[in-house]
């Protein structure tokens, strides 16, 4: 897990280069014929990347993005009727889960343009798509996805860059491999120490960071056997706030955007209530909140991607500190094929 996470900067660098012409052409097509909506189709870590992409698309292009429910096609047998003005983005590592493949095929049959972002460019999902954007991450042996998830996040941002013609996003993607390398050198050891005895914890962010918060919560569950829930910094103010007390471990992720100050203020409130709070995105540990380091000068939209090269190896160490093997989580397989 840690070795493959460390490969992510090179994987992203290669993908940005290899897919440049492909995504440039797609961006031009999308500007000529703008979709009325975007639908995503994914599960697991790929779905977390798709949620990240939702925020980028809605914020950069003001096109609404929804998530397709694969079981509506694969279990209920109710394919969509008319998607002629929709763009469907299917994200998968293996491209072999029957429900995702069936949903992509049904979307194409309903008239949608289907773009598959997939690591296996010869997979059934790739064959069902109108256009295939390969991740090129190579074989990923760890059950817990790392480099493929980071590559999916970066590729979605690359798609948005070419579609929107956003100069700031363009500049940020050019230096993203450097930022990922810098993030991989940062040590989130305080997380290992603080969360080793944990049984339950919250992972909280907002905006583009919300999808990455879900990815981090999943990794706590599958590699560390910790019941972790991801919440938006806004949503947690409702019912979940009632259990934030008495040493509850909380990981806060503050992006350098409009939502960052809100997340940091919430971290301080949680600490005041007795929670054990760690926060990425603050300058220094203050008011009972332990700071986790992040690279300097991150683009607000891409900052969440750079949390993962620091988090993944720390999660692997946390698993071992809890007596677990992060590369062999019980009851899980590398490829999950759901119907």
C-alpha cells in the first residue's frame, strides 16, 4: 500500500502527458456541444473520485452533476430513457464490475456520451464507453486503492481543465506531480499515535475535499478496522454533532478555499467539547487542535488530492500499529464485482 502510494506522483505525471491530446479534443467537443447535465457512475474509491469531480465540474462549469444508481439498471432492470444531452463519466480501476458496466451500456443506449476513466483500457467498461481515458497506473496489488484513486482524481481535474479552459487550473495541474511528491515527504505521524486506540472516528471536510474525506474514511475502515464516517462540515452540524465529545477522534481537512476557515473554526469547537482533533490545513497546533502538515501554495480545487500521499502511508502504519496487515484486509478482494 505504501509503496504504491509513493508511485502516485509519477503515475499522475505520465497520465497528464499521455492523455493531453485526448482530453483536449474532448474539451473542444464539450464546448461545442455542452451537455445539459453530467452523471457519474462508480463505486468505492472511484465513487469518491467522482464526488470530487462533481464539485470541480459544478464550480468550474456550472453544469449540474448527479450520481447514477447502478442497481436501478442491474437489479431493478430499469434503464434510463433519454440521455441524449447528458455526459456520463464512469470511473473504475478494473472496469469489470457488472453493475457499473451494465449502467454504462444502458446510458450509451439512451443516447449519452459515455466517458470511461479506467485503469484497464481493455476492460468491459472501456468497451462500453464512447471514449476511454486510461489511468496508466500499472498493476495495483494492494487491496486498498492508492495510486489509482489519486490518478482518477487528477484525471477528472484534467478533464475539467480542458473543458473549462481554466488558466489557474491549468497551471495547478502542471505542478501537481511536484505537489504530490512534496506531500509524500510529509509525516502524519500524529495521526498514527492519536488514532491507534480508536474504534470510531469522524472525517470532516467540505467542497472539493468532501469526496476525499469519504476516501479517507473508507481506508480507515478497510485497512485499520476503525468505524469511520465522513461528513460535510455543514452536515455534521445537524444530528452527528451530538456525539462529538469525550475524546472522539476527528480528522478535519481544511482546503485553502472559502470553506477552509469554517472547517478550522469547527475543529476548534470540537476540541473545546473534548474531541481529539487533528486538522490538515492549519498553520500550527492551536486550541487543542493538532496540525497535520500539507504542502505550501496548493491550488484550492486541487488541494484535496495532495492530502492523500501523506495520508495513505500513515494509514498503513496505523494499521500495523493496530496489529493488522494493510495489504491483506480480511474479507476483501482487490476486484469487487457487484451485480
